[in-house]
């Protein structure tokens, strides 16, 4: 257990503060992705460089996310807290984020110093990897293992609400101008991590006898088998979720005979965000692994119905309910699979692989894929996720505190 019997099963103030940080992280990436092509062309680069940069950033993130998560695990034993790494990462990321539009605005794009912009962009993306996994792994301290899905649902809700406005809010964000938009996002990020730190419960000394580990772990002590499960889970979740949304959108376009379904997709994204709350509550009642497996079965059934009967309201709602049970359960699933000793490493492995798989999606799957291909591809990906969940059952055991 991470929380003593004298404390509530969920530390709500801390969980809500962490949800605010999740929303801030989503906002910074939203602003970054919207402005990236424009900033590159303004500085004399082709807009197509944006896709290559994102792949490079996520490829580096695949390595750095688990490394930083693992370092935060060791920081708990070295200094008793993950917060030094989290705060340093956020300050660096916020500073570099403001520097991005400043480089484009105040530095002339002459050939000699033109390469400074890609370097700043990559540096910012790497700075974001320093704190994300350590910060999200704090969730394991703020809720009991049984109640983790409900606590995680508020992080899903916060990130989902911000992310759902990607399409309808782009004109407003672009209208702010790069310096103003990047400055707002940086300030929100700093404020969010300050709030998390301010409301963090007092740190308790680490009982080294419980962990029974030296200060520097050996490679043989790292749970490679569990990391393999998480790696495959990240890959299947990324492609499964992307293919599911592709199947729904392509089916809707065919049914409605229009390509303009932006408002509908925003409604779907918002619904998915809010469905996380009942999904988290259900998972606390029946168990997270059982809820995720039920979600996989429900999602696959809804995919079959969508391909056979069409993307009708109730069928889409069924798909979102099932999908929410899967996505909302992933972080609690990883925290339950990894001992507290390696919580940050596990979260980092998932984030790194998920992001890389998402960035490679357009290279692996052509834009012309049919709704049938997307639907069956999504079902196969979620089946792989289900296999990972079932395999993980052999590792189930009480977590150390």
C-alpha cells in the first residue's frame, strides 16, 4: 500500500493537482503541434520537416522517457523524492518553450545560425521527457491500488478536455500569435507543477530494508520481462486507438456523405473524456484488469457493429465506453505490474513507446486505408493488449509501500 490506513483511499487535492499538470502538458503539445509547421516555414525550412522532427523527438523520447522515469525511481532512494527532477524538468521545458517563438521572431534566419531552431525544438521535446513520467508515477502515492482507476480517470478527463479542442480551437490559438500562445502555455505548465508540489503530502523516509536494494541497481535487477509487456502494450494501445478513431471517422464520412465531421469528432472526444469517470468507478468495483478485458471485448464488439450496421449514436457510445475502460486503466495497470521500486521506469516505457508508435502511424498505415481495414486493425491491436493484460496476471502480487 502507498497510503496508510489513517489516510483516505484517494488524496483528492493531490490527484486534482496532478490532473491539472496533465492538462498543462496536453496544452503545450497542442500549441507546439499547431505552430510547428508555421514556425519552420517562417524560419526558412520546409513545413514537411515537422513530421521528421516529431519522429526524431519521439524516437529520442523512447529512450529518455524510461531513463528519466528510472532516474526518478532512484531519486526516491537518493534524496527521498521525485520532485527535484520534476521541478528541474518543468523549469527547463518552460524556458525552452518560450525560447522557440523568440528564436523565430528575433533572430534572422541566416544560413550560419539557421540550425538553431531545430536544436531548440528538439531540446524542448527532450526536456518534456524529464518530468512527465516521474510526475504521472506520483499517482501511485495518491491512491490505493484498488482506487487507482478512479483517480486516473480525472487525469484522463483533464487531458481529454484540452485535447478535444485541437480542431475547433486551432484558429483561436493561432490567432494569439506564437509568443503569446507559447508564453501562456509555459506559464500554465509552471503553475501546474507548482500546485502539484505545494499540495504534495510530506515525504516519508524510504525504508531501504523493504526495498532491499543498493543505491545503484544492477542491470540484472531491472524487470525486463515486465518492460516487454509494457512496450507491447504501448504499441498496441497507440495503433489500436488511432485505428479505432479512423474507422469511426471514415464510416461517418461515408454515412453522412461529407468530409466535414469536425464538430462530431470533437463531441466524440469530449464524450470519451467524460466517460472516463464512470469507467474509473466501475474498475474500482470489479478490478482494473477485469475492467480492461471487458473494455476490450466491448470495443471489439462495437467495431463489428460499426462495420456491419454503421456508426450510429448508441454503437459509437458503446465503443467509447469500452475504449474508455481500456485507456483509463493503462496507468493503474502499469503501476500494478511494476513494484514501487520501478514505477517511474514502467510509466516512462509506456509513454515512450506510445508516442513513438503514434508518430510512426502515418509511415506504417497509408491515409487511404478503408474503414474495414482500420476497424479490423484496431480489433487486432486491442486483442494484443488483452494478451498483455492476461500475461501480466502471473506477476500480480501485493505492492510494496
